[in-house]
């Protein structure tokens, strides 16, 4: 049995773009992460399904979404973007 530290073959990261683009795309990426065919995602903000995708990540139902140890920082950044957008909308309403 090999461990990550002594495996000289390396690792392959499969990234799925467009997490949050729309509901169908987010759901399909979620399916892929859950079965292990995708190992990371690139999140989109201010798109049709961005808020739900962020909530899925926050609720950890998207366990395979590779935010791993950076998950809190990414979610903080996403929440700040949404807060800024909401403030901008309120200020210009």
C-alpha cells in the first residue's frame, strides 16, 4: 500500500468549472464530486445558481467540492461578495 508521501506517480486533479452557473450545472458537478470523478470545482459568483451552490458547500452536502481546508476562507469571500452586492442593490434602489 502506498501513501501520498511516498507515491512518486503524483496526483491528477480534475476540476469542474462553473459551480453555481445554473441549477443543472451545479447538480451535475455535485454528482461528479460525490462519486469521485471530479476532485475540485471553480465557483462562479453572481450567476443563476451561485447562492444555492454556496449554501450546498456551506452545508457540506457537497462534500467532494474541493474547498477542503480553504473552505472557510472561500465561503467567507463568497459571503462578502453577496453582502457587497446586496448593499449595492439597496444603495441604488
